[in-house]
């Protein structure tokens, strides 16, 4: 995954904010995703940002090291890409 | 961190039991509205309830949903709450105003019941002129570029007209043609017009042929609810079809707010007027057998069938309706019918 590439949320993704959880639904692909609080944060900030920017914000938010932030963010963004929620 | 989950992916909401037609096979016995149907305000409350439960997709049906005087208001409210909407209708009451509204709210599709050419359709619908009004409704929907699916409920009466209806759908730029057998429930319970084993097999091969011949012009689907034959099942399964999702991924809200796992089953899982939807979905014991279903518990002909793990016992609701037993054989499977004939 290219660290400098800008992440873009796909259009027409529906969301339901259930407090600490977030549900996303793509009517086009019928994919439903459930996010916990940390994945929800990544989803909220990812649009029009690069991976490096997201990792930096994530590490700052949860006060964690670079390696942990890198792993978490890449896991979530990869899953979102596979499910067609971001480009 | 990110998970696929099982969830009420689709809530089918029967807005009313009232209907302007009198279909011979109606599994709901629709016609007269229930005395205790939800008011507009109660439906608005229910929409909020579903939203808070995380539901995304609602299909409004009936009865005939468009017959409600407040249908337009309900659609607007559901749109405001950002639901993905679809409508199941007979199409006869769809006018330009409704079509424009459905376009404006971005309805994902409208499923229109169309059972034959004029004479056959009107005979099955119990209403002279229904065909022409349905066709007009489809024309309005297509004028507004709405995704239209036609649904043909197959009986002995219209079995020979499937290709004609399919061609008609193509000529009207319909997006999807869906055929399914009449269920042996409601007005079709123990009826003379539901298909027998030989006709089911004929329907199977006919749908295979039509799928092969017309799929480049229109999406051809064959709903296997209440049906099973291995070869065609595999074909349609490969195209994303699944047998019964009731109680696991879908449920039904009846016109009076009672929630059931399946549209043909009247078992009460909970009351939307009194309880939160999510609590009913998570806790009602009515859903439990659908979620813990095990083919090894099937009885009768289904128990001995080598394909029971492919079809999953087919329709459990029909087993409940006919035998009062969730694990009884499916009375509408042609193999079960054949086995009964052999006795």
C-alpha cells in the first residue's frame, strides 16, 4: 500500500452510529461492516488523507507507537478496500 | 477490527393488509385491512426504532402498500432516515406522482407482480383490467428510470406463459425478471392450482433454458423458496441466490407491528408497538430454530434425501404451516410429493 496515496471514501455508503460501534453498508455491493471504536475513528478521518497522515492522527489519538498505528491503520484500510468502501 | 456480521440485512414491512386485487394465491389472504394496523405516527416511530437498531434496508410491501393514503409521507420519512428502500407492489396504483417520488428518494428497485398476459394475469389477480393498470404502472416507473423487477407467481394457469411474460418485460426495459412458485399457504393452501411434481420439474428446466437464452437482455432469477432441483439450484446459486434467510438475515413486520421471521408465518416474535426492534431481533425465541437449524434433524423424505445439505431442507415455514413441526419434510418439494404418491 502506498503511504502517499490519498484514500477516498466511496460514495453511497450508508452509516449507522451506534455509540462505540459504527455500521457501514454499501447498497451497491450489499456489504455490511461493523467497526469498533478504533476502526470507527479511522473511518471518520480517512477521507482525502494519505496513509501516513492517518497513521499519525491515529497514533496521536490513542497515544501509541508508530508500529502499532501502522499495523492497525493498514488492517482497517485494507479491509475497507477489499469491501469496496474506499479507493 | 473490521468484521462481516450477521444482521437484519432486510426488513420486509407490510404496511397494510388492504389490497385492491384478489390474487388467487395470496399467501397473506390480503384484501381487507387489519383493524389494528399501525398508524402513520407509529410507523414513523418504528422507522426510528429500526434506524437505532442499525437496519439499512427496508422493503415496503402489503397487501398493496401504495393503497395507504399516507404512503407518500411514509416513503419520504423513510428516505429522511437514510434507509435503502424497495417496494413490492402490484403496480396498478402507481401513477406519475408516485413514480417521481420513488425516483427522488432513490428507491433501489420496485418489484411489480405480473403473472401473465392480459387474460391470464387478470384471472390470477381476480380483477379485470389489472394487467393494463400494471403495465401503465411499469411505464411510469420506467419513465423515471426506476429499477423495475417483475415477479411472476407460477401456477398451473400461467406455467405455459413464462416466456411470453419474460419477453414482455424485456420489451418494457424491465431490469429483472423473477419467477417463483405459488406457495401452498394463505389463499393457495391446499389449492388445485399449485404445481405438482411433474410441473415443478418442467418449471425447473424452463427456467434453466430462459436463463441461458435471455440473461444477456435481462437479469433472470428464479426464487427457490418452496422449491428444489439440484441442477437449476446450482445455476441460480452461482448467480448469488440463496435459500431461506428468514430469521437470520431477514424478518417481517406485519401491518399491526407484529414481527415474524417469515412472511408466510404468523408466529409472533414481538410487537413493534411495545418493544425495541433490536431486542426482539436479539432475544425472541421465535428466531432461534431458524438460526440453529441443522439438516440432521430433518424428518420424513427430507431426512433421507441425499441433497438435504444443498437445499437446507428448503422452506421450514411451510413445514410449520402444514405439520406444525419445524423439522417436518417440506410438503412443497417435488420429491416429497412423489414419495407421497408412491405410498
